C-alpha cells in the first residue's frame, strides 16, 4: 500500500501545469491543478503539504492549423514570449479520502514583437518588449477519492471540483513603441495577461492502476469552464479598434475555457520514480457554458511528457519536460465570422513552445 500511496503522490506533482506547453500565444493559464494528491500522512487530519512548482517556456514558432509558418523566423517577424511562473499550492488533508487546496500563482511574462510596435516592415529596430508581473488567478478546490485508499490497493479514482477566482490583473498595461518619439500605454497581449477576468469552475478526474509493486499506469482529465464571454479589455494595444475587428468581434478579449488530459506509465524505485506519458492541453473555440465571441487563439498541443522525482522522508524534488510533438492553431469564432463576411477562409496564427520545464519541491508537515 505504501508503494501505491507514494506513486499517487508522485503523480500529483506533474499536474501543476494544466496550461503547460500549450502556452504561448494560445493563452492556457497555469492554474495549479493538483489531481491525485495523497501522501503517507494523508490519514492524519492535521497534515498539510506545500508544493512550490516553477514553470518556464519560450514560445516563438508560429502555426496556422497544423502548418508551421517557418518564414516568420526566417524574416525575423516572429513573436517571442518568455513565461516564468511559480505556483504555491497549499493542501490540507481532511481525512484519507478528502482534501482541500488553494493555488496561488506568481507570474512574470515578457513579450517581444515587431507588429505591436514599429511594425513588421520596420526591421530589427522596430522590435520592442512588453511585460507583465504579479499574482495570477487563484484557484481553490476540493478532492475526493471514490474508493478508500487503504482498501483500493490496485486502482482508484479521484474527483476534484474547484473555483477559479479573477484575482489576476486581466487589464495589465505596458507601453507600446510607435516610433522614436511616441509610446502609448495599453493592455498587453492576451497571452501575457495575468488573468482572464472570469470566475471559472474546474472539474478533474484522476486515476491509477497498479500493474505490480513497481509499475503503474495513470490518467488525468481537467476542464475549466469560464461562463463569462468577454472581459471588455481592448485588443488595440493602446490604439483605436479597427472597423474590421469590431465587425468580426475580435476587438475585445474573450474569456475562454481550457482543458487538459494525460496518460502514462510510472516505474518506482526506492527513492527515484520515473514517468513517461502523453498529454494534450488546449483552448476550445466553443465554450461549454456561455458565449464564444471575442478575441482568443484557440488551439492545442500534444506532448510527450517524461518526468523524474526523488522522494525521501517528507521532501520530494521533481522535474518534468513535456516536449511538443503536435501543435494546432484552430479557427476561432471571429475567424469564422470573418470567413463568412468576406467569403475567404481565414484562420489566425499562434506561437507555440518546443518544450516546457517544470521543476519544484513538495514539503509535507
């Protein structure tokens, strides 16, 4: 039983990036999802745990659908996002089956582009940066094992229900350089905003099946529903919205749903545990609840996800590296409206990362 509980604990460490490497211009936000959390001390109603998870990626490769726009890098017009975030995930085990948790993300973003400043035809001197820094959207959640962990020695399923609060600044602004003498203050791009302005409801399902005392398989599902359609933030970057963007509905930012699912296999040694899995993270074009208009870059990333952790006593160190194998920028509602109004099929682009680095530590008290 101890082996299974340790495995479950390990599984949880790699759910802390449900927006993970699908990030980039596809603004899937890290919400500190912590499915399948359990520890040796989970039966102790006074037990707490703190997970500090650090996440970094660089998105710069542009895609329209599944096709990479390699000419963007060749011409030097690519958009480059650097994102670093630290999630502080605090969990309280009520008993062996029920736990409550809160996640507080601290985010630092930098975005380099030409088109938002001097323009893509302005050359290298037209490239400038915008930034955002602060607390992101906080999420609180409850988790419940459907079977008693002490009796479910082979398999179990955990369900989670959470509430995402609009604590992150979704109107974060910085200066856009128009020319050598002019700068304008405006909301930064949606992909580096600290929040989305919506109150969301999250549903999580996580399960494991022990093949033997060393090998196990796992699966996780996460969906965040954001009922709010738009947050009212302009996409004009300090300027005036064009007539076309108003007509297509892309002049203000949408509040989009997001999802993640993953599955893999785990091998556990005495102190070290390795995992290898496949995951998919994405933003849908159409939300589960509420309207779908407003600017968003829907799409998804499929990644291969290796991971490694070292656990001893009440401390665990972990790292994992999801590597993208498929990136797809799908058609948004404004894209569909533009296609209908112009009679010319249109699908916007988005920049994606090649890989994501997750590393951190879990402390149990």
